[in-house]
C-alpha cells in the first residue's frame, strides 16, 4: 500500500536521487522532466563520430552519496578512481610539478607532496604546508568563515600571490568555479578539509570512462522505471495550486496541458527556475535565491590527428588552460587524440567567438604539449555552460534554503540548497536524499508516528 503521492519536478541528479529514495520508502512517485532526457546538466551530445559531454564532471573518492547513486544505477564499473591521488601540474617552458599523496595517515599523506611542489620556492612550500595545517583546525560551521573570501583568509595566513595562483587557486577554481577572491572561505575549507586533508584517500580522483548520458541519464531512466517511478519526459511544469488535500502540479506536454495531484512535491530544479515556479506562493527566502547568481564554465574541445600527450588528466598554471582531459576513448574517437579543456570561472571567455578562443587556446596548448605543434587539428569547438553552478561567493550560506518550506508538502532539492557542500554531484545527490527523508518524516508525523532525530 502506498504511503502517499510524491511528484518530483526535475530529472537531474537531485531529482533522480529524491525519486528513487521516495520509491524505496513506499511512496508512489512521478518524476516530471521538461527535457527529452534525464541527467540535468550532466549529459552528452553527438558531433560527428564523437559523443561529447557538456562538461567534465570528475568526482572524489569521498563523494559517498554520489558513488552510492552510481552503484544503484549499476554503472560503477564505468568510472575509474585513482589508486592514489595524483595530479601532474604543467606550466609553459617545460616546467612541471606533481601533487601526489603518500600512504601516510592524514594529514601527513600530503606533506611530502607540498614540500616537493617545485613550482614554488622552498619558503612558499613551507608556507603552504602551514596554511593547510591551520585549515585543518577550522570549525567548518563557523558563520564567520562564510563571510570571508578564500583569498583574504589565505593572505591572513601568509600566502602571497604566487602561492595563491600556483597552488590554492589551482584546486579552488576547479572545485568552486570561482577564483579565491570570489570564493567563500567556508566552502573552500569544506573542499580542502573533506576532499584533501581529513582522510588519506579522500581526494583520489574519479573520472567517467563513458559519456555522461550513459553514466547518468539512460541508466537512471531504467532504474527509476524498475523501481516503480513514473517518468514523464518533455513535461514542463507551469505552476502549482494549493488545495485542501495537497498540491496540484500543472504541466504542459505534447498532448496539451495536464495536472497531477500530490501529497508532496519535491522541486529539484536550479534556483532561478525554482524561484519562478514558486512566485506568488509565499515561500520565504525566494527572493534571496536570485542573489545566488550563477557562474559559467566553458569546455574547449580539440581533436588532433595524433597523440600529443600521454597524460589522462593534467592541471595547468600560468596559462589560460586550466585542466586538460584525454577523452579519446570515452568519446569514441577512432584515432588521433581528443582533448577537452575545462575552464572554470569562465566569465572572460563566455561570450567570445569560437575563432577567438581558438587563437588563444591552441597556442597555449602548444606551450604545454610541444607535440601539438606538429599535429593537425581535425576539429575545434566550444561548449558553454553559462549557469554551470551557483556563484559560491562569501555570504552565500544565508541564501541557501533547507529542504523544508512554509507550504505543507512542498520541499526543495538541488546542489544550490543548504547541503554545506559546494555545487557538485555530491551536493546534488545529497540534497535529493535529504528531501526524500523530509517527505518520510512529514508523512510519519502526519500519521502520529513518533519521530526521533
């Protein structure tokens, strides 16, 4: 017997996670997605013989909720996780360093790597190690951390521009989609503490070995259906009505307009979409969600006629290039080498034409990979994510809502909600699970079942 009707709006990772957990908990679940596919921002498209991801969504071993979803979808074999955290860091003129963890208890596992980081002077390396030690002692729930920028905290702890640009920014920009000057110290500390400092193997990097649509959207559709969730694609939600017995969701599909009644509705869409959808419903803080703003990521795709590097992933400093991924096999390129450059905090590049970006990034790649000078470019194109993440700036914590709202039965999910984590796949999955737990608690409370924390 069903415990009630749940409608999940949005088929990204948050909505998928919420729908699966609600179905597991005995609810009748319908998932509405406006697009023709599931997966949200994590999807792929075809360009000739290449199957291209919109973005490079790597993860860390410590992403336990996200990895749990991959297990549930039966796709864990389609990702590879480093046996030991290792990042080659490249710079023009053949300069190179590595960040590699040792098999020592945390935080000593990174000390040899920090002290051996050759792009910094010995004094700068010692300063980085001291700042990392200070960060490990921070109380992550201290509100003052969120009001401080990462750059200001680093400077207060003796970090000068070179250390910020060549080490801290290398990781922060990728993890937070913001420069250290733009980033909340609370979120930066969460990234470095949870992902790097607190456990020996937490930072080991996981990389999808198949296109994202095959990792998320397609297997999620199969698992949702097998779990009894009704999945309705190409259904755009246009509004909600509050009734005596629950909520009515109005949506538009191919055959016209329809409605569906629900005891609970989980809104698992980006913050700007949630704000529009809930306008006029008296949801506190809705106007504040708009202040979250958004930050872009662009991906520069280069298909060479021959291999130019043997590195599957590398970070780059002192260059417009940030991170380079070899996606030749995953994308189905028959020969040559297909590289993807992931550029976070990409506001300066977002509106530049592909020709302009080609003139910038191809010479930059040749500075990093000299073999590229002898290679022919078979294809060059750019994919843009204008709203890749919310802007993870100082003061952002007060703008992020929890799962509950003032409207009975209405809950929120999405990486932008108050998970305590940055806007990542882990945060998205976590938010969906929390929304589902909130549905479960509300149902038990309504039936007079004793609920304990």
